[in-house]
C-alpha cells in the first residue's frame, strides 16, 4: 500500500483551524481513468470560501482542499489510449492539495508542455476569468477604458496585461502606493490608490473619454467609486467580494446614466459554454502565457508540510500567488 499526503478538512471553518495534513492510501486508476501527480497548486480566495463553507458550491466532508493545480499523468487505467504517461493536465478539481488523484481520461483538460509549470498552476481560474471579463460581457471597441479594483490580484494583473494586448486602457485601484510602479511596469495605464479621492480626477486620467466597464471583486466603497465614474450605459461586473460591506450608491446612476450592474462566476460560465467555450478561452490564455503577453508573479512556494506558513504568508501584503508543492 502506498501512502500519500493530503491537506484536508473534516469540518468547515478557518483554514488554520480546520485544515489537517493527513496520510491516506494512494488510489490506482479504475478502467477509463488516469492518475495525476500534482506538480504545483495555488491558494485562491475561493479556497477560503470552500473551506469555510460559504462558497457557491461545496464539497462533501471530509474533503481534500484546493481548487486549482497542474499535474502530470503518472498511471493509466485499463482501456485508456487517448493520453500517455507524462502528459501535463489540470489536476482533478475534487481537491488539488493532495499528491495524486484519479479522474476519467475523457474529462482531462490538457496543458501545453511549453507553458512553465508555475504559470500553468494558476492558469485555470484567474486568467480565464480576466479573459471573459474583457471579452464575453460587453463588446468593447479598441481604445475603450476599463476600471478595476484589486489591481494587484491575479485577476487584476491578468486584466492589465490582457487589456494592453487587446488594445484597451485600464485604471487599476490598489490599496498601497508601492504597487503603482510594478503595475505600470506590467502595462497598467493608470494606477490609483483607494481612498485618495481619485474619482474626482477621472476626467483628467481618461482625457474625458467615458469608462465603459468596471470590474469589482472587493465591494464596499471601492465598488461605489467605480459606479460613480462609469460613463453613460457603462457596466459594472461584480465577481468577488473581498470585503463584506454593502455596496451603496445613489440610484441616480441607474436612472440617469443607465448604468448596468451584473455578476460573473467562472464555474457557471464554464457550465454554460461547454467544452468548446472552455477550449477557446484556455487556448487564448495559453497562447498569451507562451508568448510572454501574460506572466503572473509567484510570491512564494511552500511544501505541503509547511501549509500553515503558506496560509499566513497568503494573508500578508503581496504581489503574486502563494504556491503549494507536495
Ligand atoms: N467569480 C469568479 O468566477 C472569480 C474567479 C476568479 C477570482 N474571483 C475573485 O476575484 C478576486 C481576486 O482573486 P485573486 O485570486 O485574483 O486574488 P489574489 O491574487 O489572491 O489577491 C487578493 C486581492 O484582494 C485584495 N484584498 C484582500 N483583502 C482585501 C480587503 N479587505 N479590502 C480590499 N482588498 C482586499 C488584495 O489587495 P491587498 O494586496 O491590498 O491586500 C489583492 O488585490 C477574489 O475576490 C476572488 O474570489 C472570482
């Protein structure tokens, strides 16, 4: 019997209170399945929601934690001939913080071998979300302005780099002045600090051009600022809520400016778009990762045994993802 490490939880709660490093028996792939060995996994805000029991979909307990990771096929079940050992794939979504997991070969998402492992590890949620925000919600003309909060998040950094490549212009809201130069170096047109009164200067920033799209993953005052600067007929897309504060705004923006408030959830988008839609978005993401258009920083890498330090680090001010490797 081969044992493997997993980071799992038997109840919902805060990661540092409920997560456990356990050893369980490694499974052999059943007929039609492959076994995938984890290369690198990500810690994302949605992991906190899934571990805490507040996310849009939850796993049955006890559960292996983690939603995103890249792996390599290390064993084939009977009858599998469509893929071979050594191919790089998305790690099974049932829980990415474990050394191996099995899944049907027919459901694999293939990862090009020329995309660096660390980039591939966080390619499955945040970059495709950024791509959909820019391409699938409003038909933006080249040169259009977009505003976003959490500009230094993985989604935010993807939006900055993709928007530049697509010919859109960005205003990114951040909470720390020290992020202004690094974000500009990645291609941000303007970076503004939350609470600095930046909405009053927005006409100077855009040269009077309207802002057509706003991406809100924070909530509270930061989201209200976006609604105030949107141009006539502009759309705010909410796809995250890093603060629990209500978004308050004067109704005049809905009435006189015809502003639209919509939501986006990548999981639901994938269900609706099906395999063809997913393939289109992922191949756009991988093309950008390959040619260097899109590069996301890694803040730090921890082993499974160091998962508590990884979570403490994840909560510190940072510019990049914290990765877990077995
Ligand atoms: N709906 C979807 O399908 C979907 C898909 C992907 C991501 N998301 C959401 O998008 C957001 C970003 O995800 P990510 O993985 O890109 O994030 P990330 O890289 O982990 O970065 C977290 C970001 O949140 C900011 N933040 C954290 N706590 C905050 C607070 N109390 N007030 C204001 N800002 C705060 C951080 O700013 P500081 O550096 O200043 O702390 C940082 O910019 C999350 O809300 C996530 O759930 C949603």
